[in-house]
């Protein structure tokens, strides 16, 4: 798609007076009340209201009252499709002629969102809500909704008890969905069932710790009111939540397991291949076939293997990679002795690059960041950890790290991971988007996965330019992390589209990745049963950011400024990668025009 010349001037945010630094995106440009921009923003308002009404994560993030938790029934999926079909028709009636650059990005973002929503009813059946990454997300946001309740009043305590009962309701809906999926020939693969059972048993057994409100939150309640509330909490957990966990577990009886496939991947189910192809577009915005992605992954894995070989030679190691990696696995100096030591390494890596941030970024988020350990119930189902972005309840962005199995978590991979998760990675980009007042508020909620993960991987590589890997072993660990994420292109497409058995994918990862068999087992199930196509985002997004940077460096020559490029890259919110390509072409054209006499 060609970018209209008018956007080069109407969307300008370069400081024309000094012609040097790209400032923070300016407020949305004023337009006529009845103009295209007003129509676009009105449609954004509709989407925001829809999300606030249907998504507890959105309500918690926006500090709105939560009186009900999410709906996991087919009815919700049908409503999502109906809303998206109607919204897409409205969007397509809005002309693009007079849109500013900011509005053009917003238009494309809405287009992408509604096109995904149109297929919500079809794709509903291909999401296994019982798998570790899915159920952790559900319980995490339900827990945050409960944590946001004011328990100092009787009304607040009554709503808390209602939400506890709602937790049971959502679990029962997930159990019913899983049973209905089975009737449609869509069953969780046998290799994933054991992990699901283990996770749900642990969630059930720790329900009291997870859901009972701390007594310190009951300030203002009388002793009798506190006793009554504690009794009611215990009763709801015993009669609603724990039985609901059991209801999920009962789905996976001997009959279910016997009929569950031994193979993995979306492509094996009726309609699954079509859903996987849509997911590639949803996740990335790119029109790529599984074979194209697979071949790209194979080529890039070979490049990284050669870089690892060069790194070993620089360290003076004469043997092969297997011998070197075994040395790394068995040397105790590369492993933390406690979660506290692991956390200290994360913080040390952050402190190393913080002084260099101003040299690379003119835009920085105001939100603080921190590192905390995951709750014990979640650690068994997650490979490394997760980033949790700031909310109005808690303005911090957190990296929640996995502090278990420390003998499987080498310290030399810590810098890459924390640069990806916090700064200059996820926290920088996501918090900056949420603080950007020039964006329609719904943009803060529409994170694009390949943009988000691609930026985080770009940031981990950028950290090398910022002095983030002074130790050669840490640089080797960085390359290992890149290889791990690149191998996902091969195994995700292999299992979901190209007929790879689970063991073939695991063997490929054993040959190329440093990770233990346990981590490889978790990861391959993640790609094939939890979130198919999601793992493609990291390397595909990384490649796009680096391609665009090289393009800008070549086109702008001596006028290229890394801070300007980064402000343009992440200063307008997240977007699909095809939109990012056109947006950064606009940035380059703007700079070139600026440099003309």
C-alpha cells in the first residue's frame, strides 16, 4: 500500500525548528467534529466500551469496578464475531483521504483487530483454556480483580464473595468447553494431559492461599464481621472453587485419554490448519506460509550456530559444541544457589545498562519496574517467567521470574532475559504505550504480539551495543537465547502445519538449544497445545525491527539518529508488522524531506 504524500506533513512529529530530535508523539491532531478522524475515534470508543464490558483484564487495567468475571462460553465468541462484523463494516465506510498519520495507524490497527474478531466464533474451539499458559492468564487476572476489591465496606465484601463464586463459574465453563471440544474431535493431545492434571491439582490444593483475602484488608470491619467474612470465604472455596477444579480434572478421565491424539499441533484437527494460518496473520500481520517461516528458521539457525562456533573459538575452546555446552551445564559457578541470588543477577544486569539509556532513547516511560518471583503454583507450567505490565492499581511493571529448578537456569542467560523482559524491552515499549496520551485509550489495550516480542528481542540485541554483555560467557548465553527463539520458527510450524511428531521437534531442539529436556518438553507443548503460532512472534518481530533499522541507516546515512529511530519505532504504540513497515517508511521519508534545502 502506498502512503499518501499528505501524511508526510499532516502526521509530522519531528521538531522542525531544530531538525534533530524526534520528540514524543504529539497530541492527536485536531480535526473537524464531523470529519473522518471523529468517526474513527467514535469507533475506537465503541471498541473500548465493548472490551470494558466483556474483558476483566481491561476492567482491572482501567481501574473499573469488577462485578463479573469473563465468559468462557460459545455465546461470548458469537457476540465477539457479531460485534466485529458490524464494526468492520463501519470502519470500511470511513474514507482515508484526510487522515493524519496517527489516524492512519489507528485505522490499520482497528482493521487488524476487527478482522481477527470476525473469526472469533471459529477460533474459539481451537483454544485449550485448560493448558498451563491459558489457565495461568485466567487465574492471574481473576486474582488481580479480587485484589482490587475494597473490603472495608459490607458491599465490597459481598462483591468479593460473589467474585469468588464467579471463579468457580468460569472453571465450570472451561470444563464444559473442553468436553464440547472433545465432541467435535478436538481433544488435548495425550502428552499434555499429565501436565494439565498436575497444574489443576496444585491450583485446587492451594485455593485457600490463592483466594482468601488477607485480614489486613478488612480494616473498618468489626470482629464479628471479619469472622463472618472469613467463614463465607472458606465456604465458597469449599463449595464452588474446589469442586470446579475437580470438574475440570474429571473431564480427563480414562475415556478422554484413550481417545485423545498422541500427535500434537493444530493441523491435525478438523479446521485446525485454517485456524493456524489465521493465527500467523493475527500474531504478526504478515502474509507468510508455514513453509516460508520454517525455511527462514532453518537458515537463521545455521547462521547462529556459526556465530556460536566463533564465540567458542574466541574463548579458546578447542572441542565441539556438545562438549562446551556440557561444561557449561556442569560448572556450578554458572548456577544460582538460591532464588535471591538469581534475582540479584537480574538486578545487576539492569544496573549495567541504565547509565547508557539516554544515549539510545529520547522517549522513556515514567512507570517504575521491578523483579519478583512467580507464585509457586505457576512455576511448574512456565519455562522462564512473564512480564506483567503496570496497572492503575500498581504502577510498576514486573518481571515475574521462575525461581524453581535453579540447576536448570544458567546465570549467563540472565542478561538476555531481563533485557528482553524489562529494559529496554517489554517494560520500555508497553509502559511507554500506556503513557502515550496521543493515542486513543483503546490502543493501550491492543498489543500486537509480534511487535511486542519482536521489540523485546531487538532490545536484547541492542543491549550488546549498550555494554550489556561484557562477560564472553554472557554473550554466548545471549546467542544461545537467540538460537532458542529462532528454533521456534522451525518447530512451531513443524508441529502445527508440517506434520512433525512431538519427538522430532524435541530432538531438533536438543540438537540446537542449550535447554534441558524438561524445559524442551514444556516448550514444545506450549507451541503445539497452549498457544500455537505465538512463538513465531519473537524472531519474526526481531527480524522486522532490525530490517527497518538497517533500511533507515542506509537511507539516512549521516543524518540517522538512533534515538530518533527508537522514538519512531515505539513512540506510536504497538502495531502489526506490515503497518510497522509502512510507518517507518513514512519516518524515513519525513527525515529525507526535512534534510532538503
